[in-house]
C-alpha cells in the first residue's frame, strides 16, 4: 500500500468513528479552536488512548485539512527524508489545505524542522503521548511560537454527557441515586473512551500498551521485569508517599538513579502524576518524599486494586487528576501536598503566584459523625502554617460548614466538586 492510500484510509477510519459512534465535545475544544485562528502550531499531548486523534480531527473536520497518524506499523520505516513525500501526498489527495494534523509525529526522528516549516503557512496540530514532545529541538526551532493543551481521559462531567445524564442545579432522590451510581462506576472504570466502547478489559490492555510501547520500547529498557514491577507497585500505591531509595529497596533495584529515571519515564508517558511536598525552600522540597497519582482510576482497578479496598485513596486520586485537568484553564496554579514533622498532612495545597489559594482535604465520609478529627486538625494546622483561610474537605456525600478555632471549613461532596465550573478553585 502506498503512502497516499495509507493517509486516505486513516482519514476514512476517523470519519467512520464520527459517523457510527457517539462522540461528545471535549472540554478543551473552545480553547483549542481559539489557538488556531492564525497560522500556528497547537500541540496536544496526553496519555495513550485518551482521544487525541478524534479530538484533533473534530477541530478540522469542516475545514480544508490533511491528517496522518505516524503510530501506524505501515509507517514504521518513515524517516525525516520522507516527510516531504507526506506533504506531497496531502496536496495530491486534497489540493490546497489550510490545516495539517500530524498525529504521534514524534515517532519520526527529526520531525521538528518539518513542523517549523509548515507553520509559516499552515495551521498545524501535533499530537503526542510523551510529555517531552515540547522539549529539545522543537522549542529551539519555534522559539515560543506554539501553544499546547493536555488531553486527559474523560472527566466526570464528560462521562455524564456520554451517559446522557442531564446536569441540573438540584436533583430528586432518584436522580441523585443515579448520579452517585455513575460516580461509583467512574471511580472503578475510569475515563478512557474505549472502556465505554469495548468494556472494562480495555483498561488492562491500555496499561500494558503504555508500559510496553511508551516506556519499554521507547527507552530500550533491558530490565523488563523490574520496570514492570515498578509500574505495578507505583500504580497500586497511588496517593501514597514514595521515595526513590525506598522503591529501590522494596523492588531490589540496585541503583537509585535507575528508579529515578524510570519514574520520570512513567511521568513522560502520562501514566502517573508526581506531586511535591510543599516547602518554602526549594531545596527541602527537592529532597522530600513525593506523592504519586495514576492518570486514571480504571488503570488502578485493572491491576487488582479495587475501589472497595481503600475508597479514600481512590477518591483522592480522582481529585488529584481533576486538579491537573483544571490546570489547563489556570496555568499559573501549582499543586502540592503539605506535611509537618508531627505527620499532620493536607492532601492538596493550591498555590497561585506567591499566594496559597486553597487547602483541600479528601475523606470518604457520609455524615458529620464520620469526620476524622485528625484530618480536621491537620487542615486547621496547615491553614495556620501556610496562612490560608480557604479550607475545604471533599467528602463522599456530606455537605456543610463548620467553624473550628475560628476557621471556616466547607464540606463538599465529591460529585458536586467534580461538577463545579472547571476554573472554580
């Protein structure tokens, strides 16, 4: 099959998906469209199979565009010298084009110069499942002339849209019961679109693809079993603190630097998110333990850690990823956790500029009687130490307010917090 036929077939596959499957607008759509009003490069990154291809296709479908996906085994031998052939095939198939989508283009070595040349006359979308897509030579060639968006698996808001659940200000008892059931399923199944197309078994397949294709093969790792053990350990211990030295001892990996490198590969592939402990001094922050969260709770479930085993940790993971998702709309927000020498801990510290904007504690509680006093004391102490009065606790289904030592704490159910305006902190 020649290059033109592959390009044509790939586009037909996307058109077939749009025609036959239920597609919902993603929350980043308007922002992405605003980036493409003039010749520019829009970079869409995100974990494998979160919907980047269809997202980029929908941005262009009513315009004069060309699309190619380099994550196709038929294109595996393509090199830098072949990229002009791709452009020629575009013109032969579609004539004059305004938009070009280069899907997973980082699979072609030296693609940066090609993309830089295209942006002079075209509006270019580049997608990639590696966070280092923006690094290296691309930044040098573009000198800041690009914009980027990170796409995630479905948010809870998007999932409810997929399920045709109508969002209201108030719900009947029956509607709320349906809503909470959707939330429970979301915590267990996660938000990967293919899970809702093919079933829960897709989570395990996606996890294996990330480990194999985005980490083992990309970084040519020889110690395959050790890397796989590290991945499983980190994912199954989401929302817990880690240190590289402890991971080295537990997993029997000789060099701490190896653990550090492998964790960075998991991050680059968007499998995990690392949250630093907050300190005013960067040196302390650098050497302190980190917290790790998995990009999607369905992946946690797929390796054997069930929602029922530790509900608190699972909902904390959902909150962590939702905060990362909201950073797309509030780029100056920084996310940390806090812990003092007495082991009092606050799950999330939201910092904006030099100001601590909000402290968030997460707890699986249904009523005031379920409140853990230690968690409240930690939240109050954190507020005092960090000079922050905006204190909230995200619960399973308890809502209210109370004053403790003159400090107001708001209790917000997880479902309500997840459905808040995405820039509401």
